């Protein structure tokens, strides 16, 4: 991919249905103008490449992938790649390709997750599996994953591909652990955090490390950005789990109580159960598909104060991410990464 020049002013406007979507605006309301001013052309180039990549391949797999891409999204992982690299100089074509790869991996996991979870809606639209079937959705996700690996192998230093393979192992392990948790009620916080680190933090950490590596950052800076990504990813997941109980579906694009209905033991539920063990039979009823039980569990979770506690934990993870970031040389890109992780922690959608 050819890199477009970075500029502090006169940024290229982004496609209205993609990175300038409502989701992105809600996420980075305070800092989005500064991010676009610094990286507008690069973000637009990444979005164009994503649109082309999801439309590659035979039908109907291409349509299934494009349907998910066209629903929008925050594009936090490619943004992390770009900002991590920008901390150490101008952006190159290899950085842009790795930014595209990061989002292709994420989109692949979403296509797979919707099959595993029997998902009906995502970002306010029917899931690809509902429109084209489970088999097509799985294979479309596989194709995006292959494209991500090909781009990384071609554009990035070998260590970036090696770390991506390790990240994919974490993603799969986390999914298996989460799936196993639906078969038995395991309300251990350590189990929750293991899944969160594997399923969410690992890709954030890879994105940050990959961007820095492609930009030629020293090893200690790459490690610091990996720590940043790990803690930022945890903060993101913790807030996401709170929003399953308190979010506005019109803003989040996600059905309220979706995780609960799918039998996922998120941290607000685990902490509410620890405070009130009598919730266990109700939770089991939800997992058996009883629609009357879910609202009662949700109300108990909200009344327990667990959501506030998890929000506080997200703020603590944000502080750890910012501490790792503070070890890097000062730059506008570093400050924008800090803005992004702060917004992740306090978002309401």
C-alpha cells in the first residue's frame, strides 16, 4: 500500500459510513478532530483498503465480509497501529498494511463469534450468518484471516508475523475457554481475566507493538507499547461488559443483555453473584434459554453496584496503560493514544 503523507492540518475527510461513523464519533468525541488532523489521509487509505479487502474472493463469502465491514465500527486497532508508529516517525506503506491486517483479524473474529454465539444482530444490522448462513460466515472470516497473514508476511518485519501467530493462538484459546464456561458455571474472576487477556487484550497489544516495530522503535519502547495495549484492551473489555447491562442499544449497536443471553459470565455478573449466591439458579435459567430470567438477573446486577466497581477497575487499567505510555518520548501521537484510552474507559456506548 502506498502511504499518504502525514499532515497536522488539511486532513482528507473520511468516508462518512466508516471511520467517521457515529460509533467513532461517540468514542473519541473530544479528540477525534486532532486524530483526523494528524492521520486523516492514512485513516482514509486504510478504510479504502479494508473495503477492497472484504470484497475480495468468491461470492457469497465476499458479500458476507463486506456486509460486516459496511456496518461501520470504531477501527480502534488500526488506529492503535498508526499512532504507535507515528510516535517514532512518518508512516510507511508497511505500517498501513499492518493497520489493515489488524482490522481484518478483528473482523474475522466477529464473523466467527457470531456463528459461535448464534448472534442475530451486530451494529444494528442482521449478522452475516443470518443472511448467508453459518458456513459462509465462517469461511468469510477464514479468508479475512488469510489476507491479514499475507499482508503482514509481505509488508512487516518477520517478528511482527511471528507475534501475530502467537496472538491468533491467544484468540483461539480465549474463545475455547469462553465456550467451555458456557457448559458449567465457573464464576472465578481469574478465569474471566484469562479470557479477556486472550480474546481482547492480545490483539490490542499486537497492534501497538506491530506499529512501533514497523516504525523502527527501540525494543524497550515496543515493550512499553505492548503493555499499553494490554491494559487498554482490558479497559475496553471491562467497559464493554458494563455496557451489556447499562448501554443504549441505539448507540452501542448491540442488543442489551446479549452477553448474558449467550451465557457469558462477564465481570459484573461474576461480582454480583459473589455478593448474592442466590442468583445462581436464575443464571442457570438464562443459560437454558428462559427469557423471563434475564431481566431479573440484569436488575440484580445493576442493583448490586457491580457495574460501578467494574468501571473503577477499567479506570485502574487505563491508569496502567497511561503509565506505560508515559515512558515514550513526548509527541502529539503519544498524547492522542492517551486520549483514545481515556475515551475507551469512560465511553457510554
